[in-house]
């Protein structure tokens, strides 16, 4: 079983990955720094789609705290002609318009001239499926570029020469990559120390240990005849943890059995 530990010592954060077999453990420091900081640049032809998802709740608070910067760039800045064209017909005669290589290339070159980036990620329906392990990994990065496709797709040369990684949010097609980019950004940012009011909350999320989470309840202890399990009211941490572990395994068997095969 693998756990992420986030320790705050005198304003400095250290992130550990610890593996706990039976009664022993080891940990390795991944990163230690005075200030948690990440920058995410999102490239899109419809920036308005990203205004609300990236301005509120946990992501919005993380921005206000200075834990992350999110910059949304309109690819039409490098569009052609008076209409700032960024798409064209595909070679081969397939239906649908294709995002051209020049606007994407020029925007990425502009950003890379200002700073180094850990990844240039294309939000693609045929990329690797986003999961908690990927979110954990990317939360340790510094600077990321997220490229949102639109129309029929993007010129394949972008994928061959500019993109370092392709990520999908599922085996289905959306109108563009803006909503997947917002999903990816949210899954990453909530893991940055300080983004959540209780940093340990993320450690008990579903999938952090390869299982779905145990059921959770809040007050009142009984409503409409529906009762909270007595063990959660016992005040006994060992019994509660045992119950939560058992419930996580049972729920995983029922809801996501393939997780137990990985």
C-alpha cells in the first residue's frame, strides 16, 4: 500500500512517498521547497469555456493563495488574416476542420522563450486515461502547458514534434479539450499542499491506495430512520480504521473490481 505524506515544518513543505508493508516503512523525499508554486498555461480557441471552472472553489482559492498560476491563451493571437483563422480543411478530404500547426507552434515557442516547461500535454480522446497516479505525478511538476484540441482535431505534426504527453478523460469524444483541461487542472491543483484546508484530506480520496473510498457520513446520526454505522460513533480510531479498510475493499470489489487486478 502506498501513501503520500505532506509535512509542513516551519513553513517548508516536504512531500514523501512511503510504502508501508506490515509494520515497517521507508520514505524518500521527492521535493522540498520554501514555496509551493505551479504554473499552468492552457492553449485554446475558446478561452471563455474555462472562465468558470478555474475561478471558483478549491482551484480559485489556490490561485488567490498564490499556490498556482493559471494562464489561458487564445490561439487566435497567432491566427491568419483579419479573421484570425486557426483551422483549415484536412488533407485527404475527411469531414471536419483541423487545428493548424502554425498558431500552436508560435504560441508554444513564445511561452518556452520565457520559461522551461516540464510537459506539453495534449488533451486527446486517444491519450492515456487520466487516473489518480497521473494526477499525483503531475502535482509535483512546476510548469505545464495544456493544449486543447477543437474541431475535428489537430494537425498530427503538433503531436509528433511539440507534444510530450497525451491525456484523455475517457473513451468518448467532446467538442473540444477545454473541459478535459479543466478536469486535469483540478485533479492536480487540489493535491498541492495548502490548496485544501486540511492537506491530509487528499490522502483518503478514492484511488490514492488503489481502492475506492469507504462510505462517509455526517450529522445527524439518524435521519428518516437511516442510521450512521455505530462504529463511526464509537470514538475508537482503531475500530473505525478497520471498518473503513474493510468497506473500501468491499466497495472496490463491487464497484470497480478491475482495480484489484492491477
